[in-house]
C-alpha cells in the first residue's frame, strides 16, 4: 500500500460512515412508502448518486480519466446484474422490516464465494465451503418464516415476496461482485463506480412504461435523498479501501444490523424476532470467518511471493 493507505483507523472510520450513510439510503427508500415501483426507486437511487460521485472525482482530479474504459461490455454486465440486484433488494426492503432485509442481504458475499469458485475457478477449500454452508443456513433461519407464508397467501404475501426478492438480490449481488473482480483487473475504481451508476440509471428507465407513479413532494425528497446517500456511501466505501486492507474494514459491514434494528424500532416500530436474531448471528459469524480466511490466505500468498522472489 502507499503511504496514504497506511491508516487503518481512518479506513475503519470511513467504512463505518459508509454503513451509516447506506442505512440512511435504505431508510429513505422505506420511508417513501410501498406504492412506488422498484424500477422507479432504482432510477432515483442511481441517477442522483452521480451528483456526489462526480463532484468527488472532480475534486480528486480523476474526472477526466473516469470515463475511459477498455471493457464496455464488462461494465454493461456489471450494470445489468447490479440493477437487477438493487431492484429486487428495494422491493424486499419495502415489504420487510429493515433488519430482516439487511440480514438476508448478508447472503450476497456468501454467494460471491460460490460464484468465484464456479466462474473464476478460484480455489475454495473446505473451511470456506463450511462457512458458506453455515451462513446460508443462518439466512434460511431468517427468511423461512416469511417464505412459508407462500403456502397460505400465495404470491399475494408481501413478506414472502419480499424475502424471496432479497434472496434473489443476494444471488445477483454475488454475481455482480464476481463481475467487479474481473473488471478491477483492467479498470480503475472510479471508472467502475461511474459506469455502474450511469448504466443503472439508464437501464432503470426501461421500467418507465410499466407503471411509474406520480410522486408527492415528500416522496421525491426521500428518493432524491436516497440517491445522494447512495453516492456518498460509495465514496466512503472507496475511501475506506484506500486507507486499509479489505480484511481490516470488511467486518465492520456487519455493524449495519445493530444500527438497522435501532432505526427500524424508532421509526417503524419493528421488533426483531428470535429467529431473526439467531439467524443473523449465525450468518455474521460465518461471514467474519470467511473474511478471516481470506486474510490468512492473502498473508500466505504474500509470503510465498516473497520467498520465490530473487534476492536483491
């Protein structure tokens, strides 16, 4: 890392700020109400996220190079997966308590491990496979009480459809993470961020003929704010990785469930169930173990490269 990056405490602070701001985004979307189509929400989230992102890149002097790309098709794939995941996630967010939507969403990095093994042919050993299986079991504990409502109310069950949508969002999010891993081999982070927001904003307009609704002033404020919060969250997240290793800051992502429970109780009166808390604890522990294993493997690879390099 560069000298700028050697500041783990600052990286952690930036990561926590990103968690808080992304929670603000989710709270705004949930506060806007349940009558707004997911595609319409996705447009506001993506389009208005560009404002703080472009300002940030201009301040850093990266704006001129952010639009240069050698992989337009790769960005399009990332955008399609990302917008699909966002739309499903937003639909679930509207129909589920905030903590439940957050906790089920923790399945996304578990899916990324599976898809990295299947698509990128990354080596995943028994430790991480076990952690993934345990984590998915935890997600099922959280989502099963909602999914079982299908047997009573069918597709008319909002919570059941919400849980299924967040699970689908996690799958698409895992695929998007794998696609991002492929992009970072040749593309700058700023380029990936800009093209994702642009692609998501344009593609979400496709849903316009399928039932966008008139918005009140309050709903517009909430949705525009969700976009600004989303853009700021991306900036803080990027900065956190600039100042600390991923393995250092990634565990702090799970602080969102604690904050989410508090916000959901105060604003929406939601009380977490025992099943949700147990499932979340299992999923979080599995996720932290995967992060730990990634860190250990990274140290082993670094030591191997150092040992194989010729003496100077």
